[in-house]
């Protein structure tokens, strides 16, 4: 479209003159000289109120790397194309076969079809495996490109025909393959999970950052290793993607290459039909100070661009929107030509050098290995900056009827003639009948294709992806290391959070384990009383500390250091959990057994970054999640969006997570020590969630009968009855409500009712164990029955039972089936609100008075005490029977 300005005859700037001036300055005074002048001109323009807008962040819609700068391609292009075609065919056949067999398991073809060339350039020339000399690359493909990655491994001889045939049928005889990259399901193969769109970017960024952390702390040699992360252009809309890119530039992560496969489509249709996703992303990444490389046009355009001295072609490239480009990918050459030249005679002349077929086949950058290679090579040369490569491709490239169509993503079927057409296009030497039933094709091991492929991988250190764990095992420290916690607080009131910080301080000082400990905190260190660790351990900062902190003269200064141990993440839970994931998987990625301890506001854990915690489970992450300021009533005053009464309920949903809700310092010591033993000594694929509280009370010493084993199983007897008379009230309590239960027990016994208090360190562990025993007995009816921990402890007990925690009732109700008597559960269902702790405990009905009430109610129901006692207690305790139900407020 012509602008009004271009129609004015008096507007005829001599652009060439401006260019010449710039060239002169560049030649005479170099880049610095030119930058100085341009900056001055820009500042002047800004001072005059001129808005430069997009212009400052966007470069023209052409390849960043010019033809002149393009390095020689180091491979055999033709042979690589043949290999790529074999992979394309087998990837497609996997999905077609899964569909043909009618199992309804699905699969995707179009994503890989668009990504095949960039993946092949990477595998043939760039992705390097870990070795003694090299740190190793972490390759994170797009999840929906998994069939292509499998198909390559098949060609490499790493996967069998049977496995490929059982794509998405993991339980099939002979083994199958998971839909997407899931290390837990394929632990020798996949390195990083990425099936949940958007999460692989922060995962990659914080892996890159953690690698530098390990180097700066001297735990890893500075022997390189890169993170190659491939994402979709639609995926880039997820807030985790652009939301985490600033840290990558701030921390100068030149070991990170993010590649965006810009096929212009997502699942339903175009990503930016009315605009240009590549230009939009360029602005964002350039604004965040990344090194941005655009790969838009294939070599077929080089000649045309060289002729484009007046910029007519470039202008057209700029004008067309992504919706147009998508349309070209489905249109015949003559239609494309007509739309493209839009009655412009100069453009028409230029395009006349090509036949309609050539117009149709002219490639985008993402289909051209030379252009991709140039971009990857430049990314390797990046110094001090992360690189993003924006590659323009076609969704479903080379797949005839499917290519570029809005339905491409979901398409899992091709007609017999379409299959034959594709296979012939790919040069697959199978009979029509074999092609129709989507047979796999793998040439002999000594074929040129397979020999080339193997040789290229050998040069790069071996096959990828591969997950190979070679990590020294740590010996868990003796429990006695935590003497302070085992001895109790001698009457001093302390919180379980303070106890945990002491424990961490002790671990940090330990000669064997200390250096592997990675404390992580998102701007809450002071909330948890962790500031004492600033001085001892230091806050990691690759720049060190280039200022004098305001509290330099205090005992606990804010100390940043290059070799600082603490990861202070700022207010970014996504970043913090991504750091946890990086530190907790370093045993596999780097062979270094770092142990993350991530402290956070418990309510901002599962419900804020639950999907990332799920990914931690997939990647077999180790470490300790520490939900501080836990409990709907224990965290008082903070109100509805802070007071957590459900994270323990959610914690149970992650199968490999051990969740504990301890009350005392010695319980914490027992649990953390055993956690280190299980994860870092035994190598179990589990991790931990511990809730920590800020209520202060005296911490008792570890009881003489050492309940350690029971603490780990989830419950032990804390207070035996001192009244002999039957019946007995059994109070099962967790977290700080153990203190309320102890008080309730005193009240009950003062009334002549025996009471025992059981400290429940984990309702979730009790539940899992009970369910597992029940299942075992169901499946083995004739074997001696297994007995759960709960049944073992309570089997011989009579009386009635009350459970109480600072969590929703459903947590303790999980174990109801295994409680041998009347069972009442108290918990903190409903929204939190701001008030003082005792008021909240009364409101949510978890106070000592309410525990007594529930015990009397349960005992009365079992006929053990007179019914009147319940009403009498209500009156005595002053509980309003018509008080608000916290759930309905
Ligand atoms: C968090 C999340 N939301 C939705 C999906 C479902 N999904 C999978 S792929 C996809 C479209 C991907 O488009 P794009 O990122 O452009 O990748 P392409 O396949 O085009 O290469 C969607 C919506 C998902 N996997 N994860
Ligand atoms: Mg896309």
C-alpha cells in the first residue's frame, strides 16, 4: 500500500547519501564510531518527540546472516537429505500405523515435518554428547516432534521395529514408546520433559544458568556444554516463555540456544495471521538483549535478493503477513505469483526468472540446511549473550494435501495414494503395498546413509538424546549431625522453620555434603529467617558484588558473590522451581549430586507452579521442597491468598513425592537425613515436600524409644495415656496442631478420660502404605496378609479417634478406612482470612477446645461416654453451636 508521503513529489531524500556517510564513518572509525553517531542522532530524535517504535528493535524481514557471511556447509547435503527423508517417512509411518490399528492413541506428523531439517542439521553437525573433555549438550526438541526423534534413533539402530510399531502403546508386548519426551518413562533416552507447552523455555534457561553456577562454584570444570531448546511459535504465547527471558541475558547465558520453529501455525490455525510472528518475537528478544538470528528465506531467494537493488522485493516481503505466507504454502505457483507481484511490474520481472514450479518449490529458510547451519554456527560463536534463532518453516512440509493447512496439526491419517505419493517423494524403495500399510524402512547398516549418520554422531561424541547417569553417591550424614535438633530447644520457643534453617546451616558446614547443598529462595529469605545464611553461604551472582551493600557493617550483610551458594531468585516462583529442577537433576545432566532446598510460601507452590513440579517428577528430580508459612491458621493475619490449607492435599497427587507435615525439629532431622539417604545414597527417584510453620513452641528432644522408623512411616505415639480408665481418646495430629492436641489431651484426662496423642508426620504416607497393603492382600488372597503401619499402630487400641491438621479435612479423611473406631476429622476447609492465630483456630474449629469437643462427640457415639458430656463441653468451652461454618463463608 502506498503511503501519503510516498506520493508527495517534494519528498525525495537521497538515501544513498545517508548510507554513504554511514559507510564512511564505519570504515574510518569502526563500529564504535558509527554507534556513537547513530546514538547521538537517535537521542536527538527522541528529544524532539519522534517515536521510532518498532524500528529500533526490528531488522528487515530477511535472513540475519547474509550470503556473503554464510560459511561453507561442512556436510554432504544430498546424502543428508536422503537420511532426512528416511526419517520423515518412518516418523510418519509410526503415526499412521498407530492410527491404522484403530487403538485411538493418536500422534502428530506435521510438527516434525516442519522441524526435520533443523533437527537434522543439529544432529549431524552440532549436538555434542558429554565426554571427559566436553560438558555435553542438553537437546530439548519440540514435544510433538518426538516421532522424528524416534525415527532417527531407529535409523541409528537404537530402537527396534517393534518399539516404533508400538508408538504410544507403552504397555504393548515388546515395549512401546511414549507419546512425548518423558525421562521417567524412557530413562535411558529422553533428557528433559517438555510436553506441557511453555515449560521447556524456563527449564532450558535455568539449566543453562545452573551449569554456569556449577562452574563458578568449582563443582564443574568449565568445559562447555550447551542447551539447545526447540519450541513452537504458537508455544511462545505461553507466559513462561517470554516471562523468563530477561534472566538469560542478565546472566550472560551464551551456553543457551533457543530455536523457535516458526511454521506460522499452531493447533487451530495461524499464530499471527494478521502480523508476523518472527518480527514480533525479534522485538521481544532483542529488547531483552538476546542475540537474535532470523532464518527466513532459503537459498532459492539469494539470487532474487541480490537483484533487489531498489528494495521492491524486500518491501513485498515486509508487507505480506503470515496469513498470506501460509496461503502461499497451500497454493500452486501461478496463484502465488499473481498474489505476490500484485501488479508490480518490477516484481513481476524479477519473478519471471522463475517458472511456476520453481515458485512453488522455492524454500523457506527452515527447509534449507545451509541457512540453518549458518545460524547454528553463529550461535556457537555467541559471547556473553543467549541466542534465539527464529526459523521460518512450513507446517506439514512435504506432506502434500496436508502441508500448510489449518487441520495439519491434528491430522493422523493419509489416504493410500497420499502415502504412496509421500513415500515416492522421499525416495522410499518399498513396494506400494508396503507403503500403504505404512511399513518402516531402514537400509542396511553398511548403507551410505547409515554409515554417514553413524560417523557424524561419532564425531560429536555419540548418540543423542541419551540420558546416562554417572554420578558419585553421597553417604547420608549420621543422624547425630543434627544434635541440636535431636536435643530439643530446652524450653525455648522456636518454629519448625527455624529448626529447618538450623538444619540447613549444619548441612552447609558439613565437610562431605555441604558443598552440594543448594539453598533456593524467591525473595523470602527474611520471611523464613534465612538471612543468617547470606554471610556464610553468599548469594550467587556471576558479576560478584559491585556495590557496597547498605547493611555492610551489620552482622548479616546482603552478600553477593561469584561463588555464592544461595540462589536468590527474586519474585519469580517459575524461575525458582526451574532452578530446583536444574539443581535436582544435575546428578543426571552433569553427574554432580547437588541437593536443592527450595524454601517458598507454601501456597505459592503447587497452585502456582504445579505443572513445573509435575515436570520435576517426570525428570526424576531430587531434593527438598520446603513449603514455609504453611497452615491456614498457623500463618495468621495474611489472609485469603496466603494462608495455605491444601498444599498437602495436592502433594499426594504426585506419585514420586514424599510429603511430610512435621511438628518438631527432631522429626525434621529424621526425615531430611533419610531423604538424603534414599535419594543420594540409594539413588531412589523420589523427592520431598515438607511443610514448615512459623508458630513458636518448645521443641522436645527425640524420645528415648527413638521413633525414627515410625516418623518416616508417617505416625508415632507421642504421648501415652496417663489415665488408666477405658475408653481412650486417640488424637492424631499433624504440624503445629500437635501442640493443640497435647493441650486437649490434658483437658480430657483432667475429666477422667484417657487420651493419647499420635504425631502424624504424614497422612499421605499413611494413606499410601495402607492402600498398598490393601492392594497386596487383594491380589494375594492366600498369602499372609500385609498389615499397614496404621493398622499395626492402632490395631490393639480401643476408644475413639480424632484427627486434626492445619489442612483440609480430606487430608486426614484419606485414612478413615483404617481407623478402628469412631473417627472425627478436624481441618481448615474454606478460604483463609486475617486474624490472630487463636481466633483463626477457633473459627476453623481446630483449637484444643474443638479437639476436646470432637473427642467427646466420637466417644459418645461409640457409647463410651454419656451423650450429655458433649453439650456440657460446648457450654463450658463457650463454643457457639450456631457459629459460621468456615466452608460457606
Ligand atoms: C500447556 C499446554 N497447552 C496445550 C497443549 C496442547 N498443544 C500441543 S501442541 C499445540 C500446538 C503447538 O503449536 P506450536 O507451538 O506452534 O508448534 P507446532 O506444532 O506448530 O510446531 C497445542 C495447543 C499442550 N501440550 N500444553
Ligand atoms: Mg507452530
